[in-house]
């Protein structure tokens, strides 16, 4: 099966773990060594609202390729049956788009591109 044929929600499922792993490692590298503080800081990056905003920044700054934007759009337009109570459906779909992009790049073994995108997010 080709990566482009994989369900975008499956890509988002994978991308979510990779994204959160990057954030946790980043915060630990910053010297945070208290689990409660780590969790509070991580939420600033991994919430759907934050992810949607980071995606907007990447798109507004023309940082993503056409192929990457296509993956984001596929995920954003995918029908979902539910979303978290703490955000609206549009924000949730945008966050899903970012996660799907990370999952897509992971399965294509484009780890350098993931690092570039994550560095861009962490600089915002």
C-alpha cells in the first residue's frame, strides 16, 4: 500500500505520537524536570488550538510544499464523527491536518522534513 492511500485519520494517529514526542523532548532539553510543569508546558504545544495555529503559520509563511498541503487538506476535509469538547470542529480538523502531515512524512521516511517543520513550530 502506498502512503497516499492510507486513511488520513490513521496518519494523524501516528503523527500525534511523533509530534508529542518532539515536544516532550524539546521541553526536557530546555531543562524542565518537573512532570507537572512539563505537562502544563506541553499542553501549550499539543492542544488542538495550538496545533491549528501552528499550521496556519506554516501555511501563511508558504513553508509547506504543495504535496504537504494536499495531505493537510485531505485530513481537514475528512469526515469525523466526534471532536473534543474543548474546541470547535474546525480547529480540531486543522489540528488533525497537522498531525496527518507529520504521520505522512514519517511513513515516507522524511525525518529531516519533520525536524524542519518541528523546528519552525518551536520557533513561533
